[in-house]
C-alpha cells in the first residue's frame, strides 16, 4: 500500500488537475508563488517544490523575470488528459453503474494506517466504515469497504446507499467537491471474509484496488478498497510517444 502523499505532492496534484481540467490552458501563466502559498496555506518553499516537479514533468515552463507558464505542448496536455479521463472511466464508472446488494455501516477506531491515510486529527477517535456487496454491469461481484471521517460518514443514510452510489451522494447531497484520487492496484488473494462476499474459494486470486479521494486543497475525504475476482478483471493500455522539450517520452492511456 502506498503511504500518504507529502504536502508538496498534494499541491502538485491539484495544480496538475487544474491544467488537465483546462482551468489553465497551454501558454497560460499560473498564479505567482506567494499567491499559491497563501491559497494553500503553506510556505513558498513547498510551492516551489510542487512547481519544480511539474516543470520536470513537462507541464510547466519557467521564464526568467516573467513567471511560470503552462507548456505550449498541447499534445502533451491532451495525452495526460486522456490518461486522466480514461483512468476515471475504468476505475469509477463500472462501480458507479453497479447494483448494491447489501450495505453494513458501522463506527470503528481507525488503525494507525487508516488514520495516516485519512490525515485524521488527534481528537478524531472514530471513523465510519461502510461495507458493500456490489454487482457490476459485466455480471460479476465486487466487495467494497469505505472508510470516512466521522462527520461525513454519519451524514450518509444507510438506506440511501442501497439506491445510489456513495460518490454521488457525497457530491450531490453533501456538496463535497472532489478534485482527484490516488489509486493503487495490486494482486491479492481472498481471505475467508472476502471469499464469502465474492462467492469464490478462500485463497482464490483477487485484484485489490485502494483509492484515497481528495477534496479541494488536498484534504483526504475517503479511503476505499474494492476487491474483484482477478479472473474477471482486465485493463488495457495504449502507449503513445510524445515530445517533451528536446527529448521524447511515452505516455499511457487506459482504454478499457
């Protein structure tokens, strides 16, 4: 499992989202460091570190005496946007269209790892855990476990979770503005509990995804794991060669 991202990386991710979401287009100047530092409530060194990583990635260009600008390479931006959009399609839409078969909502004391990934304060002693059996459109089962801060989780009616996707409830009803997610995908196996939910034998191969959902200013709002029968999940990649300055690189587009 991946650790919680450092602050500068969270800011880097947010600025990158602004570019891919076309809030800043090719050749546009982004706000100066002191304005960004005030907006994110961090020091300028943290902002400078975030911008430097985007410069290294090719999305930003520094011009001495003028400021920092989005790259004029629209092909590069478009390629990253396709990756961003298609990753959303692959990882979100199947579950957004799934049918929830059962829901169990409880309050629990978070483990140190859950506490770290949700960046809970010291006085936040409990989180809400939501366990769901789901049937995705392709006809196979998924077992999803969500961990949410207590203040958010208590506002989610268990009965409503049988009717609508949790993400839509948080966006539409709770007015949470998600800007990005950090996803890991790894091979695993079914323990007895997971096997019962997926209707497979204990020890069967599974695909485990973990996602940390971030709202504005990089605040984690949700930690969610989803387990699939590994024999029923496939991810296809399209690799494309693009120019980055004087060199070339490969970008990855997830197709389905």
